[in-house]
C-alpha cells in the first residue's frame, strides 16, 4: 500500500493575501478599517491580570459567550452556537446536515469557500447562475435539493435580498436546511434571525470579523432552533471540543456591551461607501448596489486585472478573482475616508 493512493486531495480556498508591505492600503479582505472597541483593550488588561485562567480548558459550550449573545440577540441560549469564525461555523453546519445524494444549491457567484467545503465534506452541489445583473433569482431555488446556502448580502457582489425573498425560499423548502450567511448584514439588509422561530429549517450565521472589527479574534456564530443547534454541537463535540480559546471568548462577550461604538463604526463605513460609489461612477465604473462593506466594480474600458496590478504597484491592494463571469471585476473593501481618497487619486491616474 502506498499512502498516495489513499490521501484525501482537495483544492483549498485561497484567501486574500496579507502581505507585509509598509504603508500598504489594504482593501482586499473586507476587514473593518477601524480599531476594535476600546472595551477590548480594557478586557485585555483584565485578562493579563487573570492570566492564570489559561491554565484551564475553556468551557466547551462557550457558556459565557453563548449567554452574552443570547441576551444581546434576545433569544434563548439553546438557539446559539459559536465557533472559530463563521468559516468554522459554516463548515461544521455543512458536515452536520449535508449528506443526502441531492445537490446542495448555492449561487455560482458567491462565497467561494462553499464549493471548497462541498468537496471537503463530500456532498453534491449545484451552482445556480446569478442573473446577468449578478442578482439571485429566488425562483431558481424551487427545485429538489439537499440544502440551500444563501449569502445575504452576497459576496462578492454586495447585493442583498429583502427578507420577504428569504422567507419565500424558506417556505418553498420546508424539508431542507437553509443557511443564510449574514457575514455582512450589519452594513445593509435585514437579518433573518427574527425568522428562526417561524422556520425550523433556518440557520443564520454571523461573524465578528467585519462589523465588529475583530477578524483577528476568530469568532462566528449561528442562530437556529434548539433542535438544529443541538445537532451542530454534537458534530463539533465529536471533532474537537475546545476550538475556542479563553481570551477570544472573554473579549467577544465584553465587546457586545459597546453597542454605541459598534453602531458608529457601521455608520462610518456605510457613509464612506455611499460617497465612494459616487466617485466610482464619476470614473465610469459600473457596479451592483452594495449593502456591504465592499463594492464590486467593473470598468467598461479598462481591464480589471490591469487595474489590480496598477493599484498594487502604488501600494493599494484590492481583490481580483480569476473566475469566469467575474474576471473583469474588482472587489474593493471600504477603507477609511483617507484610504478611499488615496484609492480614487490612484484610479484617476490609471483610468486616464
Ligand atoms: N461568509 C462570507 C460571505 C465571507 O465573505 C466570509 C469572510 N471571508 C466569511 C463567511 C467568513 O468569515 P469569518 O470566518 O472571518 O467569520
């Protein structure tokens, strides 16, 4: 026997690069341009004083964070699951529920990790083409399936579906698990969390990485009926019970108390997005309306990859996907006002 015959080969997801370049303007991974809440710093100081807590395992159920999220969201603790970023949460949900021979449906233009997990977990998938304007037609999700995944707002398009459309998908598919990935929901769109009591097939995932300015903390969560949450937990506790570390759990619970800072940062990002879209228009860019912290732009005259390279030479990093249908687009995260001004001055030179 040769191990090469039995190794599990997968095509891994390629995240946006994190290069170490001085004065880089980093608009390629949809991180928040603002620092985390000052509450995080206070909590870190408290943690340093209580560092002996690290001698112990954290609570596998992440009780304190689960309870803090339950109180914050106004739902009972048995409807909350937490994980190491929403990537971990979504992958655990896929491993829990997607085992039928029917294909799991998701858009052809969406978060590309879904395809990677389909291969990793080993379930059939059907990529549903988005329309020419990159929007999702919910009528395409009226077909037999082994589950449905919708990013709302979608990435990398930034387009949001209204909650009424999400509800239609849920009503057509009462026997399937429907995951609504709300990584970007705080920048626009209406959350489906309020529907979890009405639809026992719905799982909503969210993250601290974007609107809570804490991508480095690695915290994600899912909200669903107690039955679904208990199934997800059973899988998690069958693989590795202690994936979340004590410092992250403490900081993530504490930051929920600073609602004011959270709202202010979201509003700043939205405001910058609004004037940025006007600037993109002036330069001749075309883009779907973003409800997110990024804009997905294409220029009718200048090739996206050429713009990507010219920006990179000027120390500005954006995301270009060499994927059919979207290879002439750039996904540009919303930075601070100053970062966006630098972007537009560079784009001015490049486009001319
Ligand atoms: N869903 C979508 C749509 C995303 O864009 C991302 C971030 N790349 C994630 C989930 C995962 O984010 P995280 O693991 O940082 O919570």
